[in-house]
């Protein structure tokens, strides 16, 4: 089994994919792209991001727990097999 989830973004949205599930949620209008995963901690992601209005990348924080709870998903079951997160853009 693959234990890697994928983080990406498009337009005003962030996507987090694992297995056959793809979570899509609203993000900042000025986000250009995610550039580096600093930390994955069972639903909490520290990630570097590039924004249109800033020359430098900045550290951002994504908490997937509220997203999963809002979708009435079993967060422990969904998150437990994920061992790492990678950034991918097509």
C-alpha cells in the first residue's frame, strides 16, 4: 500500500489526496503554489508557500482535522496510513 498523500493547489483551492479520496478546500486568492513540506503530523501540515504579493516563500499551516470533521469522515481511519506528504503539480 502506498503511504504517501499528495498536496497541491489550483486557482483558489487546495487539494489533499490519498488513496481514492481527494479533499478540496478554499485557500487564499494570492497563493501561487506550495513549494516544500516541512512537517507532516497526522493531519497537521507545515508547508512553505509562494504568494503573488510576496517575493519570499512563507511558512503556512494546514490543519486537516476540521476539514475531515466537516465532511463527517473518520479522521483516524483516513489519516493513520499516511506516512508522508508530497507536493505535486501537473
